[in-house]
């Protein structure tokens, strides 16, 4: 992995998102080749792929589809069956766990490979291959491919259940513009945000259930590049599992607002003097706030808000001796 390459990859996000928007709009991403009549959907992946799959499967469940997402490494996966649609997600197309999880389903379940590498092993036995169109990530970190996975899975979900994500191409375009703004204004917001999050005990990222993947991916960025401790949590669950740490640690939170349970979290962090960096919109008590257009649309937010953690991660990574 390479810090300079990672930054270059992040700076390409607006360009590749616009390209993906065009491809989605004209049907060059072949989600419509996926059979839509399967009764059950199983999404499989590891790391960033699993994060993206988790929020999209939840979106499908909320629309009445029997969809789940699980780690491909699990030993408790559903058995192969003709009524099962298996969506296997791996940007490299080579994740050993995902390949192993898919193998029993070949020729029985309907298998869709979502990958950046249509010639890789994952695609070889799949019934349908859906490319991510993110391009090579020279820094060795899944940043563009993560966003493209979110967008492509949302487009697939819309195909399976119309109304789940009807404006994915438009969301990609708005997110590209929003990311452009974050990149062009970073000199003003990045130094205070990076400083506020650099606590002696690590940092935390919190997001609503509908965008939990943003917290998971953001925390991964802060671990993977600069190798700093960072953990993700869902906004409502935070008051049940992480609030305790605010009493004993110098607690630093990257906060992604939008949950109906935000007020309880903000009450505790205010009472205990925790440090918050808010992304998207101002919140009471935040030490720093990073705004961007379109933050009130969950699809735009999921495609944009991880930029903040990525640029913080690069600033820490680049400063590491």
C-alpha cells in the first residue's frame, strides 16, 4: 500500500463516479441480466464488500424482499437452492473466502459476481457478471471500488425491487460534485478535523443504520493506511455499547448524523466533553463541521461522506515517519 497512490485514487473519485453514472444511465452495467424472480437473496463479501452489501440488503428487506448479507467466511451460510440468488462481491474477484462460499452454489443457485475483474476466478462460474468500473486503485486501498460497489448494488436492488433506489445514476453525479467540493476545500476543513480526531486512545465513527457502511468503511480507512485504532458503531446502538467509553477515554468521534437517535448520543457526548467532528450538517457541540451538498440524501451521503475519513487517513499516513 502507498500513501501517495491512495491520495491519487481518492482524487479520481469524482471522475470515476461520473463515468459510472453514465454507464448506469445507458444500461452498460448489466444488472438487468440478473433474474428478478428469485424468492431469496444472499449477498456475500469480505471487508468493504461486506459493508456495502449489508446496507443494500437491509434496504431490500425494508421493501419486503427476503435479502441478507453475510461474511463469506461464515460457516453458517444458507445452503444452495434453485430459488436463491447469490450476489458475490469482490473487487479483486479473488477473495479466497468469497470463492469458497460461492463454490457450492454454482449450478444450483443463481450466482451474480460483482467485481472489478470480469476475468477473475469469481466471474468464471457466475451466471451473470456485473463490473464495478472503478478502475485500478494504485494505492492498494479499496476506496473508489467501495463507492462503486455501493452504487452497483443499489442499482441491482432497484432492478430486483423497483422503488428501492430509483435515482442511483443521479446520486452518483451529485456525489461526484460533492466530493469535488470536499477535495477543493480541504485546506480549510482537513487540518482541524484531523487534529480533533487524533486522540491518544484512537477514534470512533458513528452513523445511522441506513448508512452503517459509511461508518465501517471510514473506520477501516483510518486503520488500514495510518494504522490507527478506530471503531465503527450504529447511532442508536452507540448509547448501549460505546457510551461507556466516553467516561474513561479521551473520546474522539467522526459523527455522521441522520439517525432519529442522534439526540441521545449528543446528550451523552456533551455531558462528558467528548470531541466530535460532524460530517454533512452542523450538530450541537461539534468541534469541527465538514459540510457538502446533498448530505440529506442517503444515497449521496453513502457515496460521499467516506471522503472525509479518507483524507484524514492520508494526512496521518503521510505524516508517519
